[in-house]
């Protein structure tokens, strides 16, 4: 993957924040895995301000889609509070191998970290004090053979939450080399998880700022087969 500029990937911009369409394969922070990262590219998004914007939240390296950036310190504090209070609505699309029995539902399973270096998570047992409450709403949008197109709304923000939750109900995400190893990782070249939309109620007495990101190229064939 070669991304030289983020300017063309801006979905929304005002004096407080930016929302960009992060490409899959681009880490938001420099890390031990190597490869390209977002942070060195943020300076071009200053647009006259003295400082580059900073992350208001995170997306996994292999997850594409809507990423919110704060343009100054107060903006970051305000956005951080909205995320912490669960007031920012995030909508994801995923392609999974296998399908839930119902058409919609809620996965309510606590998660805990089991590998600090890779950030790997797992479902915690009910009596495990290390488990953190984690909830993900899901809805089936389409099906084709073994593949299912799901819309997901995480109600909490744990690391790898959607990926672990879906694997735990027998529906790992296509291309997931960690939580779908041996099955789902063989059916797609990249992780098929996309931050489709975000809604940010940043301004009082005004509608929430919303943005949508088109699905990445590696998901379009599967989505098309599922009815998009």
C-alpha cells in the first residue's frame, strides 16, 4: 500500500475537527510491526493552524474508514469526553464467514487482554475480574453462500472488540489473521472490517456532524454478492 497524501481522503472538515477515510493497512501510530503509519502524514492537515491535528480515537491498522481528528487541544478534550460518554455513534460494516441465527441482536461478553505486545483480546469468563464489559449490536444486511454482510454498532470501545465478539459467536471476519486463523483468514486478502459511518454531536443545539466512508476495494465484491 502506498498513500502519499490524506487530503483527498477528508470526509469532513471544520474549525474543530476533521474526519478522514483511513485506508486499510495504515497504522494510526508507529509500532513494532513496521509499515506505514498515519502520524507522520498529519502535518499536511493543519490548514493554517499552528499544530497538526491529533487522533480523537483509534482504528486498527487493517480497519478502513471513518477516523475523527481533533484540530486543537480543546477540541481533543471535547471529543475525548464525547467518546468516553458513549455519545459518538460509530457504524461498521463487516463481511463474515458464517451467520448469526437471528437477523439482529446484541453480543454482551466481557473482554480481557491476553497479549500486551500485540494487543490480543479474548472473551473473559464471568468470574474473571480482568474482564471489561463489552457490548456490540449487530444486524444482518445481506447473505451469500457462507458469507454474511453485517452492520455493527459497538456500545463500548475495547481493543479488537468487534473482531473478538464476532469470532466468539462463530462468525469471524473475512481476512482476520488473528481471530479467524485457519478459516476466515483464507477467504480474503485483507481484513473485511470497515468503519462505515460516524456521528459526532459536537455542537450544542445543532444536529450531529455525520460522515460516511465508501467501502474499500477489497470488500466491494463480497458486499456486491451480499446485495449492496
